[in-house]
């Protein structure tokens, strides 16, 4: 037990744990919708398109949360607007926005002499978690959970039968845009803990592992949250003892959970 508890005697590890759990809950809940709607590509795109916003905030001395949030929101609105045009499909819209935003971020990074300044932004760092990150994460968590509670049925209906939901006035396009915005918020909270390049793993992997077993959206969310929290705790403990990258350790733990879940499902069929 000491091996598990000793890392969290340090204040910075306690902050990392709280921020990580909050981010994991956000991503795990929203991730179920994303995986169900086959929008995983969008989730992956978000974790890359936040890069220019983060770099801009870093260079200006502003909290990177706000830079990442601005870039994520711009991505969500941009993809939502482009995908509603008949000339551009959703996958093409995501590809265009992803490549453009990521290239812009790399260009901005190239203006700085050393890429080491951006290691924490790209790959995450438990040392970078500050008290304000916890409060921001808590606010986003409350917002996501309240929104999901209020519009869960509308999102599910628009996912299964968008035409019927349009007939009864559920406005599937509006629900989809709202889901994109909630996804953007969730991914941004994960950036500080696992980094921009791996934030999508917290969004997709726990949800994918949960949906292997779950028979309802609610049960999938509960299992997904459990896997995300387990990945955060194990990843932080392992990174502390072996001096590994915290983001990589968390993502690999989540990937291992998916592998075990999938293999167990195959064996038990």
C-alpha cells in the first residue's frame, strides 16, 4: 500500500491527481457519445488543433487553458459549420481544420529557439498542474455533468435517428454543435495532465473499453469513468516511481485496460 500512497504525499502529486480525475471524468462521459457517434477522428483532431492556442498563450504569458480553450472552440465551430455545407463532408472538414491548425501551431513553435519550452504542453507534466487548473477543471466537470443530465435523451435520439429528432423539434444540428463544444471543453481539461498530443486518449480509450461491455449509455459512462480514474491513478503512481512521462503512463494504462476488456469479451463470447 505504501507503494501506492507514497507518491500522493507530495502536494504537486495531489494536485495532479485531482486535476487528472476531473479531466478523466469529463472525457470519459463525453467520450461515450463520441465513440457511439463514430466521431473519434474529431476527438483526435481536437487534441492537435489546440496547439496554436496553447503556444500563443505560452508566448504571451497567459494561462494555456484559455489559449487551448479558444483554439478548441474555434475548431468545434469551424468543423460544425463546414460539415453542414453540402460540398464538404464531415471527415474532410475535420481533416482540413486539423492540418491547418496543427501546422499553424508548429509554425508558431518554430519562432522560439528551443522546443524544450513546449515539452510540457505536448506531453503533459504533473509539475505544471496549478491550483487554478483544479478550479477550472471542477467548473468544467460541473458544466459537463449538468449538460449531459439535461440533454442526454436529445443527444441519444439525434445520434440514432436524426431525421425523427428533427421532425419532433429536437434540432439534431444544435445538439451536435453542443456536443462538439462539450468535447472541446473536456479535451482542454486533459491537456495539462497528459499533454496536447495524447489528450484524445482519455476521450476515446476508456469509452471504447466500456462500450465493449455496456448495454446502455449510462452503464457505459459509469464503466468509462472507472477506467479513466484507474488509468490516472496508476499512471501517476508509475510515473512517480520510475520517472516516466506522466502523460504516456496514463495513456498506456488506459490502452492496457482496453486490451484486457476486448480480450475478455472475445473469450467470453
